[in-house]
C-alpha cells in the first residue's frame, strides 16, 4: 500500500512540475488588439485559450496594422498579432519571416477577408438568372432607388473610404448608368448598414458594396455576385483603386489575407501553445455570427469570446488537446 501511495504522489508531483514548466515556457505574453471588431474578438479569444488552457499570463495591448508590424519586427513586441491583414506589408513580412524575426502561424480567416457587390439571398433565390453583377444590372426594377423606383440603385461605401473609389470606378466600367442605375454614396457605415436593414424589412432588392467578416452579414443572409473576371492586380493598382481613373475596366476585388503573426522569441518559448496558434482558424460565417450576436446584444470583445467558446465548442476543441479543452471549459 505504501508503495502504491508513493507512486501516486510521485505521479502527482511529476504532473505538477510539468504543468509548472508549461506555464513557465509560455510566461508573460502580449497580444495586439486591432481596432476592428473581428480582430478584437480574435485577440481576446487567444488570451482566454492561452491563459486557461496553457497557463500563460496574457496582457492585451492596443494595435494597428503598421505600428504593430514595425514594433514586432524591430522591437519584438507585442508577442502576437492574432488577426493581422498581411496585404499591406507582404514584402516586408516575407523578409522578416525569411530572416527569422517573425513567424507566420495560422490563416485565422480561412476564406480571407472578402469584398464585392452583394444582393439579398431572398432576391437571389427568387431570381436564379442573377448570379453576376452583369446579370443584376439587367434588372434595375428589382433594385430600386429608395423613393424613386424608376431607377435602380448601387450602394457604395462611405465617402473617404478606399472602397468608394473602387466602387465608383467599377460602376463606370460596367456602364451601370446607361443601364438605368444610380450610384448611391452613403454618408457613414451606419447609413450603409441601415440601407441593407431597410431592404430586408421591406423585402425589396438591394445591390451594392459590402465586405466580410462583419456583423451585418451575420444578421442578413446575402449573396456575393461574380464580376465575371478574375482579380487583375496591375489594373487594380493603376486604375480601379485610383480616383477618377479615365478608362476603368471591369475587375474583381482582391481577397485580403489575414494571418496570426508571432515573434520568433515567443515561438521559441511557447511550447504546446504554438501548436494551437498554428491550427486556430475560422470561416467568415462563424465570425459573422459571433459579430452579429455581439452587435445585437451590445457586448464587449471579452463577452463575445465567452459566447464563442460556449456555442462553438465543436469547432475550437479541434485546435487543442483534450486536456487543454477541459481546462478552457472549466474556466468558462
């Protein structure tokens, strides 16, 4: 009996030492919380997993694309940028990865951040002939200007946003005005969201620019239309994204890639936590739904993280071992 008790105590001691070692490896961690909603949830989600599941001590710090990249690349702080959109610094990031300063982990947005022209799914279902932007522009009567049903409407994003420039150029490239459409520029993000909400409330057509992941696409079921061509980066850079381009051509929006970026110093000491950061990835439908819940209930990023963990266990438990999953669940 004494031998059995000794064995049990020894095993417990070994487990305690292992747990302490794992926490020590992870240590103090800083995570950049970017200013947009999906990235805010991502940062807080990682904080919860790393603290409850891996014993890290995590601090959230303010972040934004360029300042965070420069700080991580030059100073090695913060340790993690959970949702980092890489298009703006692709060349510099490639160099940092190649030279061993930064590590590119999971593609957190598995489908990328998508932009385009959308219509309500109930319109797409009722009109199976509308699958492209060109198809939609044949039917101004389905997408009426509010208060002026004699013309169709294409809703653009707010003045001053880069997507306002590209949407205006694409409107001209498509000759939409000659097909009975007006370009409706919105005054704010809320104005654009309200136009979609009104269309669903009245069960009328809506055609215009939007992007994902966002709360509005978690609330309203929308269908993205094809432009019938691939993304031509050279054309985009030289004309589609340039104000007042003389001869815009039909083009497709680029897909923005969003990855988790970590410093090499953190990756070297993270142990099993790094495996999680290389696996954790979600689709736009999932994060749209979480964002919609957050918006409708006026909740913080921390509260949205708890909602995510409580309602999507079948997804997140695939990214961690069973014992870590149990620790996380116990921490809810």
